[in-house]
């Protein structure tokens, strides 16, 4: 199990060394100002994957009141390396991250065979 429910519940930890697929999806509430950014970061390492969306006015007009950002990557993890997800926004005010039964926040890491 890569997620502890008793301690360090904010991170996913590689239990064995190997190559992992890592991913995250964050759903932001609607606001066409500023930008949104989602970062996957392997701690104690320069490895990170990120996706930034800057032109939200066009995207939100197509999608309604919210917009999701997905980011993924593949990298080598040592045993006990862990993954952290950061969601950032610049809109000039508070902006919620949404969670719904069928969408919202989704993160994970999967060890690839071989």
C-alpha cells in the first residue's frame, strides 16, 4: 500500500524501487482570471512534472463553471521515495479545488512491470 492512513497521509510512497507511472487530476472551480498549475514532485529529487493553463477565459466558456488539469509522467523511484502533488492558482482571490463523487481530485502511482 503506497498511502498510509496513519502517518504521513499527505504523500504516496514507493514501497519498492522501480519505474512508476505517476498522475494527478485537480478540478478547480470556475474563474476565468489568472492561471492554474498542477505539479507532481518526487521528494529529494529534481524530478517533477507540471502542467500550467494560462488562457482560462476560452476554456471555461467551453466547459462551464470548472476546469480540470491532468498531469502524468514516468520516472524511476527508489524504495521510500515519495510523491507530492501541488495545486496552485493565480486569480487574485481565493479559489476552491472541487471534489465531486465522479470527478475532482485524483492522484496515484503505479509500479510498471520489469
